[in-house]
């Protein structure tokens, strides 16, 4: 589900507000990148872009 500009700004503010006062720009960028990665993964899952765990384990030669 797309995020509106207003909601995105609110989420960014909330993310930054939860960082410690000693946070650096690197911390901000890292937290936002993690958030984006999680949201993309959830969107992929919602769209049905999934791989069965057993298939992945077989591909890597791991026991099922």
C-alpha cells in the first residue's frame, strides 16, 4: 500500500524521535534503510512473491 507524503513524513519523524540524542547521520540513514527494506519485503510477500522454505533449503543442500 503506497504511503502518502504526509504519512511518510510522520513516519520519518517518529523514526528519528526514537533514536538516541547521540545518534549520527549514519544511524539515521541505517534506520531508514532498514525500514525501507522491511517495507519492501512485506510488499513482496503481500504480492505473493514468496519462496517455500523447503525449496530454499533444497537449493542450499540443507536438510528439510
